[in-house]
C-alpha cells in the first residue's frame, strides 16, 4: 500500500504501514516517508534532517510542526527497531504486520511504531474536531533510539534550539505499561552510569609469586567494596540506587601464569538523591580507599549518557492522568523504573512524560499489540491533546 492511500485517522493501518518498513537501526527503509505522508495533509510542515558523525551511521530524522504560536505540544518517538532475533520463531514474518485473533504481530508493534501511529491518528481526529486549534502540535521522530543515540534526538533538539524553536511540553510514546493500558505513566528515569576499572599488575610464573604482582585479587577486593556498599534506600519517586558488575575479564589462558592485568565493567542506576558528577566522585573515592588497602594500581573511566530526572507532578502529569482515566477508567501509577529513553535528553528542554502501549513483548520474538489497544491509545492521546490545549486556552 502506498503511504498516500492510508487513512490517517486509522491507527491500525498506520501501524501496519510502519511495521512493513524494515527500519532496523540505522536503516529508515521508508518509515519516515509514511509519517510525513500521514502528517502533511493536516498542515504539518515536515523537516527531514540527516545527521552524520564520523564513526557512526548516518541517521534520518524528522521534525513536523503544525501551527506558528505557542504552546507547542510535542510528541517524541522513534521509527527504528531492534533486530528480529530468531526469524523462524515468529508466528508471522516480523515485517509483514499480520493480524491474528485481534493481535497485530510485527517488530516495532509496541516499541514504538504503534504509538506513533496512535498519535498521528489522534492528531487528525483532534484537528477535525478543533479546526481552529490554538498553539502548535509537533512530532520529533528519530531513527537512532535503539542504536547509539548520537545522530538522533540529541542533535535534533540542538538544531531546534538553534532555530529558536520552543517545545513547551513533551509526551514520549515509549511503551510504559507492564500489563494493560492505564498501568503507568513514567514521570522520570534513573540516571545510568557505566564504569570500567583496569587493575595493573606484573606478569610472572604462578610458582614464583614474589616476582610477579597479581592484579586479580586486587580487582576482586575493589569490586567487593563497590558492590556491597549501600548507596541509598530509595526516595518518594525512585527505587534504591544500584550498582551491578557486568563484565569481568582477565586476558589469560594459562593456569601457571600470573596475568598482567584484570578488567571489570559495571553499571550504576541511580536516583534523585544523586547527580552524575556526585556518583562519579563516590566511585572514585571508593576505588581509592580499596586501592590504598590492597596496593592496587588502576585506571578508572566512565561512559554513558543520561542523568537522573523527574517531572514533578503538575499540570502536564495531571492532564495525561486524567486522559488515561477518562478513557480506561484506571488511575495510572506515576513511576520512574525501567531503562533509559530519549526523555533523558528532552527533559533539559521542557517537562516530559512517557505513556505508550504495553511493554510485555518489546524486543522479543513475536512482538505484538492488541488491535483494540491501538484504538484505545488513540483516544487517550486525543483526550490528552484536547486537555493540554484547554488548560492553556
Ligand atoms: Zn522504544
């Protein structure tokens, strides 16, 4: 089916059209053409931006805006998807978008082509009911969320800022519900920090330890200290902060050789009692103390992006909660768990909340969405858009 022939008020047709684009990061495979074709008839001005950076794949992105004045309500999402995994394990081919017994199967069905389709359909329905709608509606769609997230949302936001474009509030359509629509709205995310420790020793014969310096016990000592200390016991909106050792490597295959170095990697998910800078400082102090006790010589480096953030309960959260309740009859919990999303970048520009489909099958074989959920989410989004502009009217 050509994108032009789609009914832009039908979230199921839009979701199917998007799934049929094999947009595994970094490929776009026509997905943004589908979005653009669905938005243009409603008066959206669509800008496509390809961002490039040496050593990373080029990424196609889209910013669409309808309206000239504020407030500007932005929907953020991604059309890229993770690989299909074991293709033979799928009920139907992952890019065919087949419906069986009221369930639509396909990679990206819930993460998150379905939500993009629902937001487009909701926008068309809202504008049909409010042709003189105040303010602006915009969509910020990247092709780089499941990848390195370098040539996507971060650069698109910077480009918007350069142009003097303001976002007043943002809804990220990541699948936020564990079981059913209405479970949870994400109002923040923990920070995520990666660390790597390399302990240096001196290689030698295992029978002559005095002539060598074994880095392995020193690294273990250090990791034991990092792992066993309690960072905090959680806050009103966040789970306790947590450090997990994720990689342990000693490049050695011989049992009679003391190795020259030992390496470990770890990940810390931290809450709003901390900042990225303070967490790094805490790790440095703990490593220094452990190294003093063991005599370890080590290098410590940090990587990863995404500081902790919280959108405090206020008008934006209330408007979305009310929309969810009005359509589903359920009161969503306001949560901050789970992995990071592009909301971590957007929160530096405007208040941001996350609400989308059910996340039970994301990144799995047989990723799927109940067809009924696509209609329900469309109605929630339409109600949210109406509530947002009513509050600003
Ligand atoms: Zn996603």
